[in-house]
C-alpha cells in the first residue's frame, strides 16, 4: 500500500519472507542483547534507548527512541504521559502488562545498522486468558521498518480498546510552542499530528510480517535547485533563511513559520544569496498539508490508508482539525449585460440560482479534493490562512485515559509538558 511517506507490504504465514524478516535474537551476540529489567516487570512504563546510528523517520534522523511496555516505540522529543496519541511506531499497541508473567520480557538489540525491539510472551492486562503475544519491530538505518509477529493468539481487531488504544502502524506530528501572556517565561506546547499510517489489523496473525519502506521526502534535497526541481509526491519549497527544503509540514514546522519561509519568493533560478535584501515578496504556492478533523480511535479494524479515520470517540483524547472553506477566487468575468425582456426579475433569479448551485458544486468538489489530497497546495492554503482554527491535542489530568510514566535515572530533570487548551 502507498501511504505518501511510506509503502507497506504484508506477508502471510505461507510466504518465505515472513520467516526471513523475523530476527532470532537468541542467535545474536549476547553482549548486545539487552533485557530491560524495569520494562519487563511494570505496566505502562517507557524507557529511552539511544541508537548507535541515525534512523530516518518521516525524513528526520533520530538518535533516540522511547520503548513502551504497550507494544510500541515513541519517537517524539517531548516526553509526556500520553505517548499513545501520536509519534509512534506500533507493531501492536495494546494494553500489555509484562508484570503479569515471569516469562514476559521486553528485549532490544542494536547491531550498529538496525535496532530490534521484541515484546516477548506479553499478556493483555484485561484479557490474560487470551494467552501471550510475541512480536517485534526492527528499525533499519535506511529508514526501513519491519513488523514481525510470532505469536498472536487472537484476532487483533477483537482486542479491547476500552482501557488502552489498539493501533498498528506509524504516526508523526510537529510541536508548536506558544507563549502564555498571562504567565511570564512559561510556554505551552501543542502537538499536531500531520500524518498516520494505519495497517489492516485482520492480516496480523501468527508468523506474519509487514515491511514498511520509506518514500522520498523534501528533506533529502540539500540544495535549492534540486529542491524546487524535485519530482516526488510532495511539492517541495526551498527556504533561503533556513537553507532547507520542505513541504512546510514536518517536525520543523515552527522554525519554518517563525522564519517566514511560507512568504519567501520561490526563485526558480535559485540565485538569491541573501534573502535579507529588499526583494518583492509574494506568497509562494508551496505544498500545504491539511489536518483532518477527527478524534483518534483506539481500536477497530480500518483498511490501510494515509488518511485519518472517521470521527469517533478516542481513548487518547487526540483532536486534529480539518478546516474546509471555499478559498477559490472566481475569475473576473466580463460585465453581465442586462437582458431585455418581459421578465427581467425572473431572469435575474434564475441566474442567481445557477450561480449559487455552481458555488455549492465547487465547494463540494474542493472538499473532496482536499480530503483525498492532504498535501496539495489547496489543502495547505486553508491551513495557512486559518491558523487560529487549528485544534490541539489535549492532555487532561485525571481523565482516566492511559498515561505512561518514563523510566529514567533518579535526579534527571525532565522537560515538562503543560496542558493545552483547544485553540
């Protein structure tokens, strides 16, 4: 399946590739295999793991990830209690509790070019009688991701999402920092999910595997000429102030906006040496990604897609907005001549009705186009012109939703995450 940022392929148990993609950690070098003692004996805990290589995720190089007991890897920089919301790599996110069994362990192995994380014989806290699950995620230095499943005792679509989201796939987001005028020196962080890959849950069974291959992104282009002449899925723009190629929506979104990159002139010749000089600036038609309004579902079976699911109740209280409005400007037409006749009022009424119908049809077509082309220029235009209407992820205290705590050395200070109200 094509997910804009990635393509994925699922291998069934009879396919030899499903066995080849499973990494037998027992045969790896013993000194490199680590069983995390705390994660293997706790519930809803997460621990940071440093990588020995750069791992490209949505085009961004990561050197640190966070492994969670709930069957997923958190990839964000800001550690907070709602790790299940977004910025994850989830071979099988669910309410796993390794403390329920002495045989349950969380293992990881780094050989310098790949990191393997294995959830071994873990049980669901609210459904222990279903049996143990064994699966793993492998992160390669090429950006390739592999999900491999050894023991899946029940259909994934039947796992309860009442107490914990159930997800299989990838997600990424950007963080925006807002100053709070009422409180000096305090800033509020708000997370916006800009893309998600959802894999089909019913295809996840014993001895299956999923291979996820990264597609080209704007980040790979390091010069202006290669950036603006790129022929990939995204409409890349070059920002001279940042010396960076981007579609405008990625993890560095705030730098892109703060540096006025959306307002830079798109010089096809790429001969601007200093954008600080006086140049006439016109809005650029760089790609803009729409944020789809929905509340992220924790469970259920959805087909693989890069578009967010329909609006349903959420366990992780994530809200992402889709603001659709008719931004198309009608081309100026020649002056409409008054028609002479016995019923000028009827003629004007008919013309008005026809014009209204055309506007409504255009609005519906634009809405459909924006929904199915989230990275199109029209989609990003809507977001750029309506920043005040974005919806934020809200992390409510005492809401009863799953909260993860981080395992870290005593005395190490953690970057706080402040509750944010909806914009």
